C-alpha cells in the first residue's frame, strides 16, 4: 500500500460542524486515514494528522479538510470499490 501524507493548507481552518472559519486549536485530532484511487497495482491511502478548531458554538472539534468532505472528488472510496467490482474476474 502506498501512503500519501497530506496536511491542511495555510488558510484559516473551518469547523467541521458549522463550516465557519475558526481559530486553530492544535493538531491533537489524531491520525486519520482515507482510501484513495489505486495507482496502477498500488492501493493508495491518504494519511493526515488532523488539526482542531475552537468554535464558540460547537466546542473544540476536528477541522474540516477538503479531501474528507462528503461528495469530494479528492476522496474516492466509493468510486474505487465500484470500479474494482466492475473489472473482469473481480468478485
């Protein structure tokens, strides 16, 4: 498996609950992993240490990142599994 380590950009982080830009709180959100499209014969996974934000309404929560938003073209777990099942000889 090929692991690609990604990180959030320099823009102001957004709350994952309400979506508003908030002040950063640290990188204590833990390490998260996402499945991405295969690269040739390699399985690809995205790995990130998640930033956190301090939101007055939601509390301290993990920040929103573009590759983990529902429906994002950057996170293609469903696409990978669907494409793999369409291959000849796949079970």
